């Protein structure tokens, strides 16, 4: 499925996966009832925004005790790449 732009900082897919930049330091990834904040950082020298998906450990909502497996982290990273491709800017997902 393809992501489409919701607004200047967000993208959505028809199955309900949403990526929304919430703050200069993080974005929110939502999949159904689960969501997690993903750290981001901006490098002004390269004008790139780095998205640190590899640092994810647990879903933030509805509860922070649900772990995120390595396989799921890879799926989230791929979804982030696709979603951020719909937005304006240079994003690097790691």
C-alpha cells in the first residue's frame, strides 16, 4: 500500500498506519491501536533529518510494556522510509 501526504508533517496509508512529525525531536508512528515516538535529529550542514528507528524498544501506547521485536523494527523502518518519502525534506532512516 502507498502512503499519501496528510499535511506538511504527516503521511497515512489506507490500512491506518500514520506517521506524524510532532516535535523537532520526535515523530509519532501509529499502527492500529499501537503507537510509538521515534527520535529524530536535524543536521543543518547536510540539511538532513535523521530518524532513529533502530532505537525503538517498546510501544508507547496504549502501554509501554509491549516490546517491539527486531523484525517489527525493520517493518517500521521500511514504513517510515515510504511515509517520509511522501513528505518534503531529506530523511535518513536508521
